[in-house]
C-alpha cells in the first residue's frame, strides 16, 4: 500500500512537470492561475502607479529583460515606468503568500503515508 501511494505521488509530480509553466494572469486584486503556451519559460509581475499586472512572459516582446530570472528591474520608458519581476517556477508571480508547490505537496503526502501506516 505504501509503495502504491509513493508511486502515485511520483507520477503526479512527473505529469505536473511535463505540463507548461503556470503563471498568474490578471490585474491587482483579480488574478487567476493560467497555463502558459509551451514556448513561455517565465512569469512576469509588473507594478506601476500602485497597480500590478501578472502574466506569462514572452521574452521576444521585451528582449532587454531576458535573463532577469527571479529578480526585479526598474524600467523607465515612454510606454512604462515601474518595475518588472520575472520568475520561472509555477505560480511564482503571485503575492508573497504561500502557493501550491507540487514537489513539496508530494513529499508531504509520502511522509504522511509512512507515518499513518
């Protein structure tokens, strides 16, 4: 039983990692988790004038921000003046609150299964 549960958790992790990157998409207080196109490798959170936008980030749209993994950068152009934060893990462009982490959840489930049996 323990082995079956462990294998199920590992399969769940593997299937989740094959899927595309998931980023939050929306504005300040209204956003939801969305699966990005397969070509997208980063999420973005852009803040300007006390407004925040979140989305999948296509590096071809703003190549000067490419390589800004898990960091923020102030940007001041004619079109935008604020801060861009890029990251490359699922749900990384939300708030600083706790988010679903498949690997951690799977590990905790395996540990719980062994403790309970």
